């Protein structure tokens, strides 16, 4: 009977130890990968001399990152992210037969969707120095990314009639650009949580990331029917998978 009890205790201890991998199993890992999908909420500020305040709408995105492990809880990340943001605002529409004067009537609603690419470099700092053996890890993120406008679309609606008067692609350029007019600079910061999946070195990742654009961009509408400066930032919630 005693032998059976000892054997049972040995099995339980073995399973308990095996539930969380020992630090030495992963301490020599030097790199990893992650990917995620995201929901984004934009904060857009327009020049109120030429437009009413902008309203933000939900956007979507996705990302892939390569992780270099400086320490167990310190990672340097290099990535590629695609994000679509959306906002709307009331302003003029200076096409033939529509707005005539800068009379602050703002009789047209513009719904603008942007398509953007980021190439981020991010430092990740975990709060637990022995992170490789923990079932979960909380961390802070700070980084920088060039941002490139891949394209944009807009729909213009006449508020008086409720009818769409134009829809199509629109050119966006940065007021203070980097390398070319479609490229700007973005600062990034956020928090995250990695949750280990079983006893493997694979994680579900949850991140809340804030992106701050250093420059305003210029919205020109339908072939220069508008010229509106827009200041943009974005908060994204990302859910993904990390493995190494």
C-alpha cells in the first residue's frame, strides 16, 4: 500500500513539475515569431476653421514580428504591420456645382478610409526576469515605425439631400514627410500579456498599442476639391500567437 502511495505522489510531482517548463529548457532560445489581428480606433483632429470635428470609426489590421531575445524578459522586435483606419467629418466639397465659398456651412460629409503599412522596431520589457518559466508574462512596449500610405478611399455625401455625390480614391501626403510624401514617422507604446499554452513554449498574446503620428497628413478629396490637414493617432487591440 505504501509503495502505491509513493508511486502516486511521484506521478503527481512529475506532472506538477512538467506543467511549467524549467528555465533551462528555453534559456538558450535566441529568437521567435508572432502574428496577430487587430481592431483599431482612430483619433483624428482636423482644422476646425475648415471642417467640423472628426468622428472616429473602427478599423482593422494585422501584423507579423520577428523577436530577438536579448534576455528572458527583454525582446527586440522587427515587424511588418498593415492597418486600415476610418474617420468621417463635415467640410466643403469644391467640385463644380457644389461648395462655392468658405462660408463655414460644411454641408458635405466625407467618410475617409486609409490603408497603411508600418515597419516597426519595438523594445519589449517583461516585468518578470524569470519569464521563460512563467505561465504568463506581462510586458511594456515602446518603439518607432515609418508609416507608408498604401492608398485611401473616400465617399462624399451631400447632407441636405442625403445623396452620395462622389466616391473613389484620394491622395494623402504628409505635411512633414520622411523619404517621400507618402511616408511619415510614428511613435508607438503599449502593454501586453502573453499566456502560455499548456507546457509548450507557445503563447496567446494580447496587446494594447497606441500609435502617435508626428506629422499631420493632407487630405485632398476628389482631385484637389479639398485640402484639409488631419492630425492622427490610433489605439489598437491586438490578439495573436507567439512561438519560438
